[in-house]
C-alpha cells in the first residue's frame, strides 16, 4: 500500500479545478487516467522526470473510485487532504452551512485515538 500515492492523488486533483470536476463526475475514469498518466510523474516537477513503479492497490483504487473517504482514512490517507478535496466536490450539494464538513465528521466519528497512521 502506498499512502504516498493516495495522498499525491488527493493533493494533485485538489489543486486543479478541472480535475476536481472530472473526479466528481467520473471518479473511476479519473482514477484510472491519473494512475496511468500522472501517478509516476515527479510531484511539482515539470521537466518530464518520472518513475515507473507506483500503482494503487485494489483497495485504494476502489476507495478512490467510489469517493469513499472513510475507507481512504482507514487506508491512511491524510484527513486534511481528503477533507479539502471532498469539500470542493460536495459542499455545493448541501443546503446548510458547513453541511459537508458535518457529514464528514459524522461519518468518521466512530474512529478513536490513536487514528490510523497517516505518515508517508
């Protein structure tokens, strides 16, 4: 399992408004495309450098493709990265202020300390 790759996905998608919308509308397709095209690119490097070995495991791929942020948290994705990306995608679907943040907190409320390890 690569918490680094999970967090890299969340980080890079969250910083591109077109990718946020693409991920919202076509999560499975976006995950597959990102894994094939971007997973091995060196983060924040535009010189064409890349690695060749990083891939999601099935559980990671499925959690990303199903927008399952609870499972992503269980797998060790950083909660701030999941929260900011999912706010960008789903806050608009809630009528009350902070509606998505409250849903996020409620769905993660069953976790107690110590939380899953989020170190990469």
